[in-house]
C-alpha cells in the first residue's frame, strides 16, 4: 500500500488539468493506493470531485512528509513561459519531496524551450535527481535528451478518458483562450471565413477555463454575430460535458492542447491554432492542419479543415500506456 501526493495545476477550473487529475486519481485508486492527497487551489472542491484528500497550494510539506511518492504532472508544469514564479513553485514542491527522501515521478509532462537561463539550469538540476520522468510527446523527450536527461514516452492522461461511442458528428465548434498574440485582426479574419464557409449554422464556442477563455470567447461571439452567424457559448462545463460536446462536433477550430486531443480521439475534423509549440507538435504527430495567428492564414486554414479525413489521423503516435510505475 502506497501513499501518494499529486502536484499539478489543480483547482483552477482548467479542463485539461482537471481531466488529468481525474484520470490519475482513478488510476491510483485502481492500484489500491493507501492514500492520495492532491495539492489544489481549491482543496474542498478537489476532494469532493475526486474522492481524495487535498491540501492548499502552500500546505504541501506535511502531506509529502507522510507520503511515499510525489507525482508531479501532467500538463506543462515545468516551464517559464507562463512565469518564472510558477516554475519555481512546482520545482520547490519536487525539491521538498527529494529533501524528505521521497520518490518522485515526473508524470506525462510536456516540455518547451525555456525563456530564462536560470529556469533552464534549475529545472535540469532538479530533474536529474527524480526517480523517473515520463513525457507525453516526442518533442519533450528530445528536448530533455538534449539536456542530458532520459525519459519515457507515455500517453497523455486525457487521451485515456472514455469518449462517446458510435455518435453522429455534426456542427462547428471554436475553442479559444487568452494569449497576447491573439489579435482582433486575426479574430475578425477567422470569423469572416467561418461565416462564409458555414452559413446558417450555429457556431458553438467553448470556454475550457472561464477565467482565461470566456472573455475571448464572448468577444469572438460578438464578432461572429455582427457578421450574421448564430452562436452558442458553452461555459462552466464539467469534464464529462466538455468531452461529450466536443466529441459530437463535425468540425473544431481548437486552440488549447486538450481540446485538440479530445477532438482527435473522437474523430472530429480539426484545425489547430498554433499558440504554443505543444499544439504544433501534436499537429505534426497526428497529421491535422494548423494555422498561425495571422489573418492571412485563415482562408487556407478553413479550406484544409473542410478536407480533413479523421480516418488518416496517426493515432498510433500517441496511443501509449498510462504508466505511473517508479
């Protein structure tokens, strides 16, 4: 019987990270874990959702002290693109576990180039002492190899979630999030192509983290409405509701990595928006079209979207096992 602590971006109501937590806690429960404690921004909600113990973001010392294994991940925790402060926090959790003599598993993480030299040096130093590192894509594996760190390639946890079977695909969905380079010029060009190519269709707009996505989605909805499109905004969805809604689409224009992943697994025709190298990497591995955030790319992008054949998605590139062994 093993006691686990899970460190991740939990309690922030982000679909991808909450879905990862759901898969991971279910997996550990099936392994008859003696105790599971999740570090969360919202410990009460996390405990209720997943049937586990939970502690606040800064109250991790005692749970780690009383545990056997720390699992850090998945997602893209160890990066300084969001902020150096975030990276230092997640590394400090790992360092605490190592200092206390606990085993550490870096779980199904995605890695991207660092913005700061100190972030890169600190991360490489800490990772060298971890018991095992697993990554969710080949880019991350090569990136760590170039840093002198070995890793194993595993399935992204969200890919392990069940999606509806034998469903009829219909409708057009758009999933956007805040990003500094997401301009009104691009949004207007995208809305124009959507209106021209999908006339008289209701466009479904998805927020997967309301704090970050909803203002962008609502603004985009206003642009679409002004052009004559009918829209429906989906917000504050549960994990199951998000999966069911995206899985039922015929087309998705997706920005977040995990919205793209759900679409891929469900056989939805997908056009990715390249805001982060993780989406570009997924596009290269699976074989779906992608556009950069320039208005001039939207015409060709929508043409490519309409010609996507999900039967040709290269799913074998990401159909790895979900592995938490150390």
